[in-house]
C-alpha cells in the first residue's frame, strides 16, 4: 500500500504526519465503486468546501455523481453520519457560464437528479452551485455559492485506498 502524507496546519506552523493506510487514518472516508467519499459536517460556502476537499488528499474534490447508485450511497453516508438529510454541497456547478453544468473534479456531466422546478436561479438571483438532499425526494437544487452547508468530498480510486 502506498504511503501518504497529510499536512495539518496549526496556528504555530505546519505538522507533517506520514500514514501508511489512508482509510484507517481518516475514518470518515468510505469506499464505493467510484471512489472514496467523506461527509464533512462543517458548513462552509461552496468554494471553501471545494478547497477543503482538495487539501484532504491529492485528487479529492466535492463529490460528483454519475449514476443513482453513487448518489444513493452518498445519501446513506450522510444519514449514517448525522441521522438526518441536511442540504449538502456536491461538486456540480455552473459558475463559469449559466446552464453550462460541470463537476469540480472535471469528470463528464452525464447524470443529474434535479428536484421539480430546479435549477431555477430562484427570484432572479444567480445560483451557480449545487446541493443534494433537497426536498422530500432528496434531489438537487441550485443555490448561491455563498451559502453555508455541510458537504461531500470524493477522492479517486487508487492503490493507496484499496
């Protein structure tokens, strides 16, 4: 198994910790067929959440979903962690061009699960970042990126985590 290095920033400087097992050193990460997922129950705006994910492990981003199975897995992870379904940031966004949907990890936009009437830029305000677990059916909603919500990170499949 490959060795990984995690950097923890403290008020006094940086601390380097070398760990040999990714999953055991970060117990909030859970594997699904498309990668490693972690629910972070620390509300942040979308951009800060994306940076947070990127700083957790190389290649991590806010989660992308490419099928209902991956989305359902993430829903279950959130519920198992907090026993609720809070609105939760995912990596979907259209920050660069309205209605040009993309994932923050650069993967193909080939799946979506919008709630009825979404995306809608509600009341004419720009809603360029996406959350899931919205409404009774736990679907997707567009939201201003400045909103503060918990989020799901996803790290790619790799030798380090198997």
